[in-house]
C-alpha cells in the first residue's frame, strides 16, 4: 500500500471479509472491489512492522522480502 506521502507499507486487511481475486487483480473488502492502483480510504492505524506483535496478527503470511518496515492496519469503514 502506498500512502499519500509516497511511503509503502504492508497492508493488514480485515479477516473474513477480504478476498484477493488474482485473475482479475482485484481485492474485495466488504464486497467492494479495488483494483491495483485504486485509492482506498479507511479508518485504521499505522504500525511499525518490526514489532513481533504486529507479525502475530497476520492470518496470511507474506514472504519476508515483501514486508515493509511499517504496516497499515485497516479498520471497518471504507470510502
């Protein structure tokens, strides 16, 4: 995820309501589809990914090389 200041962060999306359609290149969150490059607005918080507690909340594990120093934990409200 690229923030408005150009920094890249690892996204942490809501469990059970998020689905990645690899064939279409769309992530679905609460039945709303977002293409790569779309702007996603949500409540949530920024976290430092180096803390083990952040790593422990991941349901799907990313390759370590894909993880950025910071993470964005998305909330439940999306525009």
